[in-house]
């Protein structure tokens, strides 16, 4: 396991609900080819703080790779709703583009 993963896991012991740390750890797991553990940490973010919009794109892409197209579509839509509520139009547009690529 990579040194970065170990460091992030250590940080998370002190702050298990920290969305930034969970997101960073999930991205490291993806780099390591471990989508299963990445999914766990992305899903924690969506559960613990639905307004943390950075997670939606990456989790939906992971679901696409896993062949869970309908779940990915649903997650893109939820992410767009959260991004719009946060007035984060950059993230909204990234999610919308990914959603359109999948739907059309």
C-alpha cells in the first residue's frame, strides 16, 4: 500500500468524517486500482455531507466503470442538484457534461 494511503488513513483516524480526507483517500485508492475501497470512501462523503460536490463526479465515474449505469446517472443528477444549490456552476457543468455523455 502506498505511503500516501497510509498517511491519509492515519489522518482519518483523528477526523473520520473529514470529506476532504475521504475524497483524497478514495482518489489514491483509484490510482492503486482499488475501486472497492475508493467507493467506500466516496459513499461516506455522499452520506455524511451531500453538499460536498467534489465527490459526485468521481463516484459516478467509478460506477460507470463498474457497469452501474443507472446508479451513475442518478448520482450525476444528485450532484448537479447539490452543485446548483451551492452555486458551484463549474462543478455543475462538469457533472452535466458527464451525465449528457452517458444519457445521450
